[in-house]
C-alpha cells in the first residue's frame, strides 16, 4: 500500500482489506497504527474515496 500511496493513488479501506485478506475494521486499525507509531501523515480524501499522504513520507530504517 505504501507504494500506491507514494505514487499518488488513493487506496480505500476495502482495497486494503482485500489485498491483505483482513476485515475493513482491521484495515482501519492498521491506518491508525501507522499514524500513531510511525507518524505517517495519512489523510482520507472524500473526493477520491481513499487515503493519501498529506506530505512526503518514508518509513524509517529499522536496521541500518
């Protein structure tokens, strides 16, 4: 999903749920986790019906 977000696509909760074989409720929890733990600037677009990065974002390197 990160790659889709970086490319400017707007993945929906349903799309995330199908891709990862989880419920849409679990997809919501994952979005919240990314916001809380990684401080991902994820926003929802009503216009496009999906999520996007409000500013450039990359995951921090865990091992370097």
